[in-house]
C-alpha cells in the first residue's frame, strides 16, 4: 500500500539515481517548512514480532536521515511530533522508555547537529518532562541557539490546544495589565504567543502510519498547510519517499482561498 511512493521506488531502482531525483526536486519550489507526525512505530515493530520500543528506536534513525536530506535540499524548518500531551496516557513502561530514548538521542546527536548548523528548538510544555530530559533539552537549545542553517522543532509533550490556551492566557494578562487593548488582538498576536513564534507556518505536513488525522498537532499553524498521508509506517519512511512527497507537493496549487493563477 505504498501508492506513489512505491511506484517511485520501483522507478528509482530501474533507471535513475538518487542524485537525479534530488536534481529533479530542486528544479521546483522547495517547501520552507515541513512538519512530520512520526506515526506507526509500534505497528512497524509488531509486524516484525518486536517490542514497540524497537519501533521507536528505528524511528530515530529515519529522523536523522530526514534532517540530513532536508539540509541538503535547503529546507529551513522541520517540525516533528515526538510526544503529544495525550501520549502520557500510554503504559508507564512505554512512556519511560521514550523519555530515556529522548535523553539518549539528545546526548548522542547534539554535537553533530550543532556542527551541521542545526538549531534545535523544543516545542511543548517542558515542565512535565523528567529532569534528565529537561536538562538535555535546555542544553541542546542553548548550544545550538545561534545556528541558522536549519531549525529543527521537536514537539515534546506538545498539544496544539494547550499551545493556543497558553497564548490566549498571555494575551489576557496583557489586557488586564492594560498593555494592549481589545483591538490589538489579531492573528499576529496569537501567533506570537505560540512556540513557533517568528517561524513561517508549515507548507507541508506528512503523516505516515495510515491515520488520517491531525492528533492535536499544530492546530493553528496548519490552517493552509498541504497535507500528505501515507500508510507507510514511519520507520519505513526514508529520504526517497520524502523526495517523492515533495514532488507531489510541487504539483499542488496553493490558492489560500484565492483563485487559480492564470
Ligand atoms: C508514534 O508511533 C510515536 C509516538 C507516539 C511516540 P506510535 O507509538 O504511535 O506507533 P503506533 O501508531 O502505535 O503504530
Ligand atoms: C501522534 O501519534 C503523536 C506522535 C506521533 C508523537 P499518536 O499515535 O499518539 O496519535 P493517535 O492516538 O493515533 O491519534
Ligand atoms: Mg500512533
């Protein structure tokens, strides 16, 4: 059930090289900001008779591949959903495993990401994360804060609704303190209160794993994002698949409520 990705992989095997594919994609507009809901890790593992944790581990490898190719393509922002505010509902064992995994990945990958000019930005509540993860997260953000090749937003304990509530609360406070008036509340002000403040909205959202929903991800920011859903599980996603999705994106016409360009 790979759809266009599957067909593309066949074609790729026969008569073109990966470099040809990159060149083809680079001829057209590259999205500035791409968001990913990294889903399907557990089912990927189950299909192989492995524990769910193996799926999460395999998923990290794909994220690294995606960051690398994104840099090569000149993508400026990647936002990736690693743990939602709803994921705390999972069994304690899985939550603990994931937290340990996040800690380990930040520790192991930080220097490399920094050398590559990646700015790591954690979006989410943060307060509820275990101290070890919080420390690594702060360290990663601090160490990479001056980088500007690629911004990597990692959504950890992230929920779109909580994010909007936080922005609205801050606005309410400014209103009470008479720092702003009612007329000052507009899209810009609400956006400024979000974790993605100063960043452009995603051009493209990719959700592997077969589900066709947003699962509380970037609710405000996705207003005009192009959506791409695929049945491929996240650990089976790869850079070739990513390039094929970008090719699909490049054929779309983004009208933003206006009319087709003549
Ligand atoms: C996504 O994969 C990773 C996280 C939510 C942390 P899942 O763990 O949701 O995998 P499935 O959807 O159960 O296959
Ligand atoms: C979304 O996946 C969250 C992450 C990928 C981190 P879920 O697996 O939690 O989403 P639902 O429960 O299927 O909507
Ligand atoms: Mg899932």
